[in-house]
C-alpha cells in the first residue's frame, strides 16, 4: 500500500511540474484545483463509527445493567417461600390427632384439619379407638408449642365454628404427614377440587400398601370411619392403661425388655401401651403372639 502511494505521488509531481512550466493560464488554474483536491483529501476526518461505537458500548452497558437487575429480581422471586403467604400461628394445645388449638393474631382458635380423620380418643359418644392415642401423641410431638402456617382451601369454617385448614410445620404439610404415617384416613371430601387432594391420595395409598398403623388391621378402616369392633378392643386397652401403675409412661420414651425385671411387669406395660393393636415399643418380637419378653422371669 505504501509503495502504491509513493508511485502516485511521483506521478502527480511530474504532472504538476509539466503543467507549471507550461505557459497556458489554464494549466496554472488546473494546478491550483489539483492542489486543493490533494489538501482536502489529505484531511483525516474522525471515523463516523467511533461515536456510534461509543453509543453501542453505552447501550450495551445499560442493557447489561438491566439484565443484572432482572436476574436479581428473578432470583428474589425464586428465593421466596410460598408458605410466607399463609398466616402464621402457634399451636397451643393438641385436642386429638386431627384437631388443634392455635393462637393466631392474638386470638385463640380451634382448627379441624382438612381431608383427614384420625381415630377417636375424646369423642363423647365413642370409645377410644385403636391408634387414636398414637395419632394424638404424634401430633403433640410434631406441633405442640410450634409455629405453623395455616392454609385454607374452600370454606374457612365448619358448622362448629372451627377453622378448616392444612397446617404446615417446617415446610411440610402435617395433614399429609398423618396420612403418610398411617395415622389417618382420607375423609370429608365435601367441596372439591382441593389443592392437595392428589398428593393426599398417594400418601394414603403408600401407607395402606405398607400396612402402616391403621392399615395393619383388616377391616378397621371403613368409608364411614373406623370399625366399632376394633374400638371395643381399644377400649379394654384403655382400661388396662388406667390400671397400670408401673415406673414407665406407656406413651413416653421407647422401652425394651431390658428395662423390666419380670415378664409380668413388661406384659402390663405392653398392654397399657396399646397391646397387640399398636405395640409402639415393639416388645412383642416377631411372633406377634401377644406375649412379650418371654425370656424374663415371671
């Protein structure tokens, strides 16, 4: 490129020299014209793309900042806990497995858990039903004095004025937990569709297939509730519990045969804790014959 430019300059100089020494006035005018064009052509204007590039760079910066803001906003939305939209409450008392007392907004309310039914323990017209105490104990262990979130789904209250709700504890739906544990049946589907119905059906099926708790007794769970025959058995067990005067709480810490001095003491504890229908301490071994800790002296 530099060699071509040099050749052009030499050629132009030779032409100018010829024109200057020519005696025609038109030649001199033509020389002046050529010199003007040469000077103008030698000026180096600022490239138009420079400013445009600066604008593009600024625009790009703005877009980048907007993207960062949008991404930050998106991350904030993703980080939000949907449970924060539900009112907070504290469970002050467990009445039974599916009924609790809560304090919310400075007011005490009774809550009846949606879509679940646990065996009765305090029904005025029914005896204590198998696994009723176990469901109540599970609720106490999970909820007593704990903060929960209250989710409504359909009518807010029942005919007794109790709140109808799901209770969320540590990010888990307690209603569903009862079904998963085989401590409640799916019931009272009065106003479908319900938000968590499908998940509840699956939870109940898993418990039933695993023969957990209420599902371990043939014919115990019915469409209308729990078998009265099984309730009679549990009622006798409750009487035995009231008669028990041993050193351990039947619904307390887990016990094994080594905690008892005699088989009779272990047997009394076993029956007070629910007998063969429940056996939460697993004292009956693998034979399930209703006689526990047979290696202990009588």
